C-alpha cells in the first residue's frame, strides 16, 4: 500500500502495528497503558469542533452576501448578511455608509439594493433588496465571555464565502486612547479586506456581532455587538432614522464608590432633560435604562442605547437615598447640528470607527 493511502484513514484510527508502537513507546517513557486513550480523547474534541464549525458555516453562508458599490474614489466590495426574510441586510459603515449604486450578490444572482440607514457613530449600515430571503438568527453578545469560540463568514479579497474561527479576546470601550460609542467585541479571528460587514456567530450559529475592521495586521478583528445594530433597526422602524438620545449629564470618577458605583454627576447642562427632571450634581449614577453603571467609562455604552423621545429611567444615589428619575431624552445636539464625526478622519475602509471623540463620551 502506498504512503498516500495511509493519510486516507479516518481521523483517530490506528493500525495494530501503530498501536503496539505507541504502547512500547509509552512503556519506555514510564507511562501506563491507561495513557493511550488520551490520544483518542484529544483527537475526538478537535474532530467534533471542526464538524460544528463546518455545520455553522454551511447554514450561515446561505444568508451571507457580497456587496458591491461605488464610492467617490472607486468600486468597493464587502460583506453583509440578511437579518429578516424581507431582504434587510446588516453591514459595516465602511461598506454601506457612503457608497452608491449598491448591488447585492447571493445564490449566484445580483440584485439592486438601496440604503436604509448609515450610522457612523456605531460603524454600521443597513441595506435592502426587494426579495424574499433567508435570514440569520439573532443571538445575544451579552452571553459571551472571554475565550468563547466564535465563527465569522465573509467574502475576503473578492473570493467566495469563507469561514474563520477564533475566540472572544475582550470587550473594549476604547482602542489606542480613543473611545468607541459602545463596547466592541475583540475577537481573535483573522480578517482580510472585503470581510468588513461579516457576521460574527456564536456556536449556535446566531449573530452576536458585525465585523467592522481588522486590527494588528488583520490577525484579529473588532465587531459591533448585535444589540447596537438592533437598537438602530428599531429606531429606523419607528422613526425612519437613527435617533441618538441625550439627557445632558457629565460624569467623572468619585473619590469613593457608593453602592458599587464611582460615576458621580459633576455637571447637569442647563435646560437639559436631566436638569428638568430633578437630577443634581453630586448624585452617584447607578443605572441608565437597563444598563448598570459602576464607573464613568460605563456611561458611553449606556448612553448609546438611549433613543430620543423615549422616557429613560435614571437611577442615582443622593446622600443615603436611592432615587429613580424618569427622563424624556431629546435628540442629541450633535445630531441636530448634523455634526457627526467625519468618516474622512479614518483611512478608507479601515472600518474601525476609532475617533468618535478625543475624550471619553460621558454626556448621555
């Protein structure tokens, strides 16, 4: 039998000769025969994991699409995915934010697409085609932990759909001193140009994030949590646009924690929703909406999920008393002035919305 045929054996299978050789080697090293089954145990999880990733890829690839467009410089190509059966697509802002003449390619056909929403604050965009489509199930990024395995499916370098496998490495609020608008998922998943907008999937095949860019020579990536994109989709359904809310408080670090929080109100902007509600400087912030706050850096993430026009419960400690104020958020002043951070501040299609503000955004 040729050497080539030896590699055609099923994974984990050994001949009697190989088994005897392993046993003799184990005895020579002072190992007992009980150690031999460990070889099988090591091979089995790898085989199971590989099959699980393959199954996720096969299911997810049906709803992952290639996006073509034209921006002011040249044609662009990226990745997106369907999130409902009516043809709505999530992608990265650098793919669907500023380009025109969109075409979405899936199942061997190309369909004209239009932009529904582009939000540079989160680094995401929504497109739409008028077709019945498959859709990926939505998961919860809040259930992820460091070292949780994840899978992405994208179209690298204008090639066919490709799976990538890795794990969650962190939950970052900032990168190189610049704050994100909401906590980003850092995943040790290699990415290449063209994969911005790819879904980040848990091991159930559910979307937990949207890949917005690669870091460290593309050996890892950042993804926006799916909850942030869903918040924007909810805004679009209700108002036809993103409605970033504002209540007008500034927060800094308190000398001592109070009920587990160091986030102290240092300034309440005059005439703001917070000022009109009765919140005062010196109050210790415990919660904004559903988001608990323990330090000033928690505030940007909590404020991202505020929608203008909604009543937001704000829980604080004043003296020894815990108090909750129902504050009706207004449209963020920056949005009223149409003074969003310029996408030109970032290298073209770098896809990481790094410099939203030079300082922590602590005024929801």
